[in-house]
């Protein structure tokens, strides 16, 4: 990880070193009154694979410059205007492209045959939502399969209106980690976790959803990000919901538990959060995880749009092979900064990238425009001086 960047976790108006995370979760009217629980709204129908196919077709560029480039490489050069320095499409992406080309040829042959024989050709390829999700050991270090759940860990339910829980779990609704729309100070978070019976040495498994918003893992991945930022090492997210837990044959409970209070002593790290100077340094790839329409309205210059919905299917993170396809446009060897207006949405993309081994950090569009406004005002002051 890069060295500690002074200023990122510095004290802000005496609130506490983690107060700057507030810029990641501001729910501001300037963006349509977007509230922080918008991170877990229902599926918008956006498909990462479909989007790559749409904007990254083999004709996305012309001339010798594009000759021999893969779809992901052509996306990067022709659509996003990014350098190919150090960037190589994965073998899996190439295989997918070859498979896609083969499938297109087969489809043409089938169409011809069908037109001659009036026999309808039916694809028997299973839908992604019906296929088995495969998790690597790296993924399992962050995302716990329900059938491998640890009975000795503390289960932290971050849902705000759940009526069904994992037996023995404790409840801290994810909005309790916020003070209004800002992440609480370091001291407040220490007290919140300690009063709930968690110490920084405890193994913690986070689960739960933003129920009024339709479910989804973003609130859990956001709390995971907060705890990792506090220096908590032994923390993971449950790979599924309480309904998935019950469907696996495990019991559920109507109430959560109360544990004896402990002392939680955080050790804040800046390894997981980016700052304005770093974003503008050109050192990292910038990913805008907002919706396509938000990205189209305005974005950080040079950012690549990978909407947060692209990494989720049926309220769970997609299979790693599918995630690699979604992130195929990125250079695996170069750091990534992911942002949204609020930070909650970005956290699930950040989580997926980190799970795949990317060096990823979280940021906010609010912080970017705050700094842009400060620079604008400074320029106006200098011009009138």
C-alpha cells in the first residue's frame, strides 16, 4: 500500500480523524436529493456484460492502431481514451471474445438453417441467475459463504428494519454509523462498537440490507469499509441474506442479542480512502460507480463508468468470472479509485475490486466538487486582488 497521506485522516474542526469520511456519504440536494440508502435500491437492469458489448464492439476503433486489440483494449482506447501502457486483457476476456465470435457464427448458421427448415433454434445456456456462484479463497477471506459460516464469530446485523435475524447476532443499524449523513467520528465509532460488545480483536461477520430501499449488499460493504478503515482486520461480509441463510436450512431468530460491553480501540488507516490530490495526480484509474445517467451529466475528467449495479445480481455479488468481465477495461496493475455521490454505492464496487486483488480506494464526488469550488473561489479572489 502507498504511504500514509497526511491530511486524509487529519482532524476536521475538532470532530475527529475519521470525520473526513463524511465527504463520502453526504446526501445532497444538488444531486436530486439522493439519500444515503439509495445505495441499495433495486436492480436498474444495467448489465456489465451488455454494456461492454454495446460500447466495446470490435468496430469501436478503426485503422492500424486498433488492429489486433481485444474488445477490452479497444474500449479503453476508443471509448474511455485511456492509455494501454501496462494494460493487457485477461486470458479469460480473450476466451470470452472468442466464444462470443464463435457463438455469433453459430447463431448465423442456426438462423440460416431455421429459415430453411422453419425450425426454431432454442438456446439451452443457463441464465446467470440460475448458475452456481464460485468463490475463490481470496474472495472467502472477505466474503463468507453461508455453508462455511463461522459459529465463533460475532454476527453484526446492520439492517435497520429487519424482523428476522441470525441467532445470537447483535444489531447496529448501518445508519447508526452515521451522524446525519456523515460518518461518525473515530471516538464515536469506538464507543458504538464497544458498547455493542465488539473489540478490535474479535472476528466479525457483517450481514443485512437496506430494507426500505429494496435490499442489496452496499450497506454491509460500507460498514466493512468503515471497520477496515478503523484497523479491524478480522472482519468479513456474509455472502447472502437472512433469507438465504434460512433457505440453507439454518435457524433464524425474531430478536437479536445483547453482549457485554467491551473496549474498542481503533487504529485508523488511510489505505482505503483516496483524497483530492491523489485523484488528480494521474496515478490511479478513476471509476465512476454511479448510474449511466449521473455519469452522463458530469463526472471527474478521465473517469470510467462502471455502475454499482453491474457487480450485483439478485442482491449478491456476482460470480468472480463475471466480475472480471465487468472490470476487464481496467489495468490490474494500476491502482483504482472508486467514487459515487455518497460513498455507499461505491463501497460495493470497491469491495468487488479488492476481492479480485485490485489496489482500490474509496472516494466521493462531493469531495471532488468541494475542492473544485475552493479552487474556483481562490482564482476569483486572485483575479480581483
